[in-house]
């Protein structure tokens, strides 16, 4: 799984979906399943980091007064 850090969110998500399909098929050996799982954790962490970074960049526009404020989850 080379160059994980240089792939897009969509690519990482697609790799996660593919991994789930492979694991659900039941056709992988134990060793292969473990490797797929380990790679999937890395792709999940990448997706999570990308989403957190995007969340920090979101600003909410308030049309009533023409201002913006940072998005904060409550």
C-alpha cells in the first residue's frame, strides 16, 4: 500500500469498500485477511484525518449580517 498519503479521500474510501468486499467474500486466507485489515485501518485513519482537516476549514456564512464564523461541532 504505497503512497497512502498522496491519495484522495475518494480513493481511500474506495479501497476501504473493496477491502470489505474481499473480507466478506470469505475467500481470503487468514494471512491475507490480516493484511487487508491492517491496510484498511490505515485507509480509515487517512479518511478520518482528511475529514477532520476539512471540518476545520469550514466556515458558516451568516447572510443576515454578512459575516462568517468557524464551524464547530456541538
